[in-house]
C-alpha cells in the first residue's frame, strides 16, 4: 500500500512524497520529470517493496514546484544544485547513513540524478536513468546536432513568460499532445486512461510555475533564432564524470531525446550498461512498467 506524506526539510522546502516498504530497509528513490509527478512510479514502488523483489524502502518525492511540494516563484530557486539538495536532505530523513541502494530517475529527474551521482557518488549505490540525457552528451548534441536542436525546441516554448497560462487553458488542451504526438507503443495509448488523465489534472491544477521555471533557469536548451550556441555552457569534465554503476534505459522512439545522446556516454560513465528499447517512447514508465521493473531488478542483482 502506498503512503503519502509531506516531509519538511532543513532548507525550508517541503516535499510531498509517495512511499512503500518498511522504513529502515535499503532505500530506493525515484525521481520523476515533466509534466509528470511522483504517482508515475506507483507500480514500481509496489514491486520493489515486495520481499521477493528486494524488500526495499521505496520513496518517490514530487520535485520542488510539482504537485503539493513547495513551489517558490523565483526562477533562481530551481537551479539544479538546489533540487539535488532537496533530495539529499530527503534521503537523510529515511536513511541512517544518508545513502541509497539505488536512485532511479526519468526526464528532469534524471538531470538531478546525474548531478547527484556526480557530486555525491558515495551516497548512490546504483544509478538507473530512463530517457534523460547526460549533460555532457546533451551539451554536445545541442551545440552541434540540428536534429536534436529541433527536437528540443519545445524547451523554449516552456520557458516563455506566458507558458503557464497557455498550458492551463481549455482543460490543459496543450498538455495532452506531449503524450499523444509521440509514436504510439505496441498497445497504442491504452495507458492514458481517464483515471490517469485525472491524476494528471490534479497535479497540473496545482500550477505550472515551478515546472516551467526548470526550463527558464537552465542554459541547456537550443538557441533561439538569432542566438548563437555560445550560450550553452560546456561543463568541466569533473562536473560530468559519474563513477557509480549505472544502467541507462532508453526508449528509442523518444521524439524529444534522440538516440545520438547515447553516443560517447561511456567516456563520462565508466561503469555503464545501456538497454535500448524499440517500439517505446519517452513515456515508457507508463507504457511498459513491468519491463522497466524487470530490467531494473536484474541490474540491481548483478555484481
């Protein structure tokens, strides 16, 4: 059974959370992306809490700016190191030694997962990334690959000053195409049931300012017409290396994040496994949760 609770952190942030499993057991943390929320992980939370699948304590926070978590209006409050601090302080409330057995992350959650594992590798037993670009390869592709620049153009739309109003209008008319404009998986859009749509409406009704601020604050988005690529920073190598065992799960029909983002990833992540999944999109956690759970479990069991 999934618990829901609010957790106040020393930095003043409050995160709304979903959790399963016995407190004190090895901890798995799940980080969602945009336009999602912690509920997308429910099936995995229940799976990994079961003794036959590891008996983990499973924790999925809503990131700052999402659902009922704190949502500061200041754009600067969404810099990556602050969201990583949120997660680090949350982990400290659940883990006696401040460590996780595994960190599982998708989309924007993956951006913070990569950053967390880079900055605090001793706190992350294993890292699982699902369709979230590593900052090293993402920077390269945004600077040099017109196809990825075009695929990422939506980021500039979400950074517009009027993005919240546009996204909220007419029963979130502009939101549903984020899901339905991608190629349908083998089961079509059967996962996007009215029940799931209602879960999204409840999250989105809390507002989009925090989510849009993630796109406003990041310099890692394609240049606007007339802009040069020089605004996209090239990070020093020490900010890019991830020295924890890492499993990257990549749905190949992701229209926003192209497979070229995997090229050269091993240069930054020496302990790397990659699983490419055909006939799956960016929304693979919704489309094939059992496959995702099975592959993660197999990775966690490997030496």
